[in-house]
C-alpha cells in the first residue's frame, strides 16, 4: 500500500515537471513571437485546458479516479522542482536554438529577397506606367466627348 502511494507520488511529481515544461513552452513562444493580448489570453486558456487534461488523465489512469492530497502535493512539488532547477536552462537553450534557426532561415531567404527586390526595382516604373496609361485610355474611351448642338433660329 505504501509503495503504491510512493509510486503514485513520484508519478505526480513527474506530472508537475511536465506541467512546468508545458508552461515553459508557452513562455518561450511569447519571448520569440510577440503576440497581442487576445492571443495571450487564448494561449493561457489552451495551457489550462492541457494542464487539466494531463492531471485528469493521470488521476484516472494511475489511481482509478480517486483523489488524494499527496497527488496534488506531488504536482506542486514537481512544478517547484522544475521551476527552480530546470526551467532557466530549458528557456536559455530553446531561445538559443530558435535564434540560430531564425539566422539560418534569414541566410536561406536573403538571395530570394534580393531577387524579389531587384525585380521590383526594375519593373515597378514600367508596370506603373502601363497601369496609369491604360486607365487613362479606358476612361477616355468610356466617356465620349459631349456634342454641343447649337439651336438655330
């Protein structure tokens, strides 16, 4: 009985660590991608739904749906352990990885951006000239000149 409870306590400590990791995923995404307040609220709701689903899943799978105080203490302890000892390293490593990935993407896209800007500079004036003149011609054709009829007495 005691070994089963110790096993469950360890499982819920791991649950707390997973919840802390999930929290860091959202924290990292907020540091990398600036979002509006509305998107932040949606992310928070998604976080709490995923956290609740994880806890409920663990309670039903490992303890047949029975609630015990030590399970929640395990979750809190696991989250505290994660936040104190692991979180800062995970955030630093992931932000470095994401920044390296951004630099690689920038290096890959630079030639394409150069070619697009070159085409834009070369073809912008002729295309604008054509559009403006075709509009003028279209307007001239569409609106015929008014005939002034002089009434003779």
